[in-house]
C-alpha cells in the first residue's frame, strides 16, 4: 500500500473513533454502538490472494509501549470502556464511563459474564504481530490509531482466559472456537489489508484454508 494511502487511512481511522464515540455517549451513555462487521469471505479471499507472503522482521525490537493504549475518546471515556459497552448487552455505565452492570459473551470461547473486569479487550491482529508485519516503520501516532481502532473489527471484548491463550499468535498458531473462525479470518484479512501489513507463508496458508470453507 502506498505510504500516502496508509497515512490517509490511519488519519481517517482516528477521526472515525471520535465520531463513533460521540454517537455512543450522546444519549447519556444509554445508546450502544454495533460491533463492526468484517468484510465478506469473497472479499477477504481476494485481498489475501493479493498479499505476497513475506517473512516477519524486527520482532526482537517490539515494545508494547510503542502502541499507546488506551486513548481518551470522549470526556473520561477511554477505548476500553467504549468496547466494553459496545460488545455487551444491557450495559449500564457510571459517570466515569465504567460499566456497572450488563452481560458479556466471549466470541472466542463462548464464556459469559456479568463482571466486565473478567474480560479483556483483544487486539484481533496483535500489536506484536502488527509490529513484525510492518508497523515497526510507523510513527507512534500511527501505531496509536491502530491500537485504538474501533472502526474496523480490530478490537473485541473477550474472556481474559481466551485472550491470554491467544497471546501474540497469528491464525497459523491460534484460532478461536470453530463457529467463529470464518468471522475471525475475514476480520484478520480486513485489518491487515487496510493497514498494509504483510502476512507470512504459514499465516497466509491458514487463512486461505479457513476462508475456502466460509
């Protein structure tokens, strides 16, 4: 992806985060945004076919602090609280935007809870994976936009156990439960394509296999 397109896309993502936040909190915290729907499987297959398998680099220089999280979206509301509210049902928040009640179901493993503190916000394409796939060359501002992107299906509230199990793995190394794998692969390809990130050969093969059955 040309650098100008990447910069334009990331700047647009930052603006979309603020617009989405406004829509979420405009009604005193009662409105609820929708989880972004990934691209169609046919589109994902097309995008993936155009990605040349490339060996990952710079893994040894990764530092999570290079991807600032969480950012303030509106008032005292940060990215985590935005996603927690978005991905839950019947969520009630206090004046500090912290969820005080609601119900959450983890798409990765089916775990449910009424206690949001037991759920993590997962970066679907992990930050370390992004770094080794090209984000090492980005500015800190670009990495911040990526790490807080609520416009694409890059952030999702899931059980802490499934998030820790996944770690920094790509789809060749870890996958969610079978019923979510097509959605996961579509979202993964969408995010990598949008940000111009590379895929390695094992990752591309795993994604191709999943998408062929979607």
